[in-house]
């Protein structure tokens, strides 16, 4: 059940306490909300007998109740309920909608409703009799309603076995004399070409008063001959029909040819629904030709085209893409459940770049692979693209990466309208900017947009914090090329966190740093960097003389990567780098075997690795060597969360100079510093430290 002050909906679902709703609950609700209820829907709860209770209630309270919509679908109502329904129509004169779909009213019940439905006081605007077993006899009553009722605007009589010629003839005759009905549903009625021929005059303004705007002929048996008759009638000057639904018929390419002529010359048709009609690529080509030629005649204003389940392949998609390049009207295109692959998706994607009208595109259930998804995502990110909804589910050839790119594209579009757009405007107008976007959901698209804007307007950026799982090597290449390389942007500190840039991304940054002299701090925290990425950064450090801080916390550079970095920093000493963070990088004692000094490092963090007491001794010797050479500048050394014992920490502390902070696991209350300044003294202590 769903209720608010004006709408109440009851069905056979259970309450939150596990009990089921009863018919009495509906009446109780109405009694407590007489002044408010405007729309009442009851499904699967009331039978003929209980409807009598509603009749009694409404007659007793009709003066206070202002019910406008009564929906009673799927309740098992039969012709027995017609007397009560007629009473409800007569007493509830505020009623504008009556829904009796999926019941069993039958022609006998509809006959009993006729006096109320055709009375001059009846104000119904929508009547739903879908699936009520009306049959041929019911067609006569429907004709009477169409002839005598002047309030109805929408009539649903689908799935009532009205496809016989005799039935359609009386309905068609009544429709031709009805100037008030706007929407007619004749779906699921087994209407064939003969039936379509009988209905065609309704659409011909030369012989009909009908002002139908929407005609639903879904799930019938209409073939190309029937389509020719329907379109022929529309081409006689029909200016009222807005939507024609021929889904689930037998239109085929031959019928598409007739529809193409309609699209070429129609001035008013806005929606054409052709799902499940075996149009194929050739049928689609014909439709596209009709749409293209209509522009020359200032013709069709088609805004929606449904072509799902039509055996369309890449060639058909390419025809649609060519049409979309110059179409400025079509807003919705449904291509679900066809056989469109990546080539077709690429063609459609390129059309989105130029098309200024399409806002909805359904590509569900096709055969699109990642390259097609990438192209769609790229064009969705262009400012000129107007698509707001793209459906791509059930493309079984698509990998999670392809889906991720599409999701990121729509996130980017949303972000561009909010926080990203604000930052881009700041870049355009400010000489100096800083941004911390770690709390934002970033992907490559956002990073690339920022990079291109920075490169175009070139403000000074003292600090930029960027990160997110959606950030990969794609955006790092753009950031490196457009921002870092050749000092294009005066960026001082760049912090990247929790990304997937990997070794290739680190390599792109390293290459850019070869020609960069502005960047002072580079953080690559949790960026999936392995020994190979560390090696690329190390080789860059040999030539870059401006970087002062490098943070590689939480990667996996291992011993080999650490050795490459240590060599670049101390042999010979790097002129500018003074802070190195290698915390949590799967490094062990082997990385320090050739570590002879600290160069010009002032801070070194090697916490959360796999170092033991052996490493403590190597660090101690490196300290002493630097002291002996007069080059030691180290003021802070972090070794916490390793496998160094208290004994190892004490031994390391013995070799550290005055004032150096040793950050450990708290095993040492205070650092012990001895004034050791001779080689003999250090060797003696080193030999006495029998550590295992």
C-alpha cells in the first residue's frame, strides 16, 4: 500500500507487521480522509460483492468526497459489478478517470454501464477497459460510447478480441464521427491488414472528424499492405496524429518504405514506435532517408523513434549515425536488443558530438565491446553532447572496464554542472588557485578536464590534491604533457592518492619531470607502482634538480625499486631532494646492502616494511659514513612498524647524531645519543652489536 493525503493505492501486499490488507481497510481509509482523497487505486483486493460496499459508501459520502480517479485493475470484477459501477459513475460526478483493466466485465457488463457513460453529466476523460473479454458484441457498445460520450479523451480497449472486420467497422465508423477522443489503444486485438484498411479512414481528414493524437496498434498482425493504407490516409493532410505505435507487427523493410514517405512529408508526427518489426539494416536505411529528405521540405518533427528488436547491425547503426549528424529534432532513439557492435557504437558516438537534440539513447542488449563503450564515453564528455540518458546494460561483450568508463562519463557530466564547473571557472578567472579534490569522486575525465583548462589559462597552482580509483594512466598522460612538461603550468605541489596510475602513469610523470623545474613536491600515495615505476622515477631524479619531496607511501616498489631510488639520491648526492617517504612498500633488508650514506636527505620514512635488526645496522653505518664525510643533514628517521627489535633500535640510536629524531614503535622512551666521531669507535660498537 502507498498513501498520501490525496493518493491511496491498495493491493494484496502485506503490511509491515506481516498481516494482509483487507477490503475494509480501504473503506476505513476513505472515511478518515474524505476531504483529501483524489485518486484511489485498489488491485487484487475487491470482487463484485465488495464493490457493492464501495458503491454504498460513495453514495453516502458523495457530497464530501471529491474523487477524481478510481482505478480497479485486476480485481476479478465481472458483469455483476456493472450496476455498482454505473451507480458510482452517476453519484461521483467529480470522477475523471475509471480504470477497469484486466477484469472480466465483458460485453454484458459494458452494456449495463452505457447509460452512465453516455449520460450528459458524465465527465470521464479516461476510460481503461483493457483485457475485459468484450469481443464482437462489446464493439457495438464501444461504438455507442464513441458516438454519444463527449468528454472522453483517452480510451484503452486493447486485448479485447476486436480484430474482426465487423467489430472494427462499427468502431471505425464511430471514430470518424468523434472529434473529442485524443488517445486510442487498440493493441493486442489481432488486427490484420483488412482491419488496418478499415481503420485508415479514421486518419483521413477528408472523410473523418477524428482528432486522434495517439494511436496504439501494438501486437497485431499488420503487414506492409496495412501500413501502406494507414500511411496513405495520414498523407491526405492529417495534422493531428502525434504518435503512431506499430510495435510487434510485421512491418518489415517493405512497410518501412511506406513509413519513410510518411516521415518525409508529415508535418506533425512526433513519435514512431516500431519495436519488433524485423526492419533490418535496409528498413532502417529507408527510414533514415525519409528523415533526411524531410529536412529539405521542412517536414517531420519526429522526436522519438523506437527501433528495438529489429535485427539492426553495424550498417544500420551507421545509417542512423549519418542521419543524426544533421538532425536537430529527434530527442529519443531506442536501439535496444539488436546486433549493434563496436563499429556501430563508434559511429553513433561520433554523431553525438555534432547532434544538438538527442537526449535519450537506448543501446541495451546489443554486442558492443569496450572500444565502442570507450568511444561513447569520450563523446559523452564533450560539452556539445546533449544526451542525458544512455542505457547500455546487457551488452554481454562489455567488460567491467567498459562499463566503468561509461559510468564515469555520466558522473563527469554531473560534476561539470556542479563542483567541477565551479573550479574550471576559477581557473579561467584567477591568477592563483589551489584545490583539494580528495573528497570528490574523480575519474580520468575530471583530471583531463582540469589539465586542459590549466594548460589553457595557466594560473599559478601552489597545491593540488587529486585522487580516486577512477584515475588511471589515461589522465596521467594528459596531466604530464599539458601541465608538467616544459613548465606549462607553475604547479608547486602535486599529491595523487588512491589511484590506478601504475608504472605507466609514473613513467609519464617521470618523463614530464625531465623538462620541469617548478614542481617541488610529488606524492604518489597508493598508486599501484611497482619496482619498474620506481626505476623510471629514479632515472628522472638523476636529471631533475628541483624536486625536494617524493612520497611513494603504500605502493609495491620492493627492494629493487628502493635500491634504484637510493642510488639516484646518494650517488652522487641529489642537489635538491631532501624528503623521501617509502612507507609500506614491501621493502626488506636487501634494499640497504649497498646503502652507504644519506646524501642530502633530511627526512626518510621507511615505516611499515619488512626491515629487521640487520637493516638497523646498515642505517647506522650509513649515518656514520655521512658524518665522517661531513654531508649528513638527516633530522628525522622513521622506522616504526618493521621487525626491528628493541635491541636493534638501541644499537641504531647509538650511532645517530645529536638532534636527530628517531620515530619508532615506542620501544625507546628517548633516543640515546653518544658522541662517537671516530672510525675506530664506530667499528668497535658495530662489532659488539651481535644481533641476530
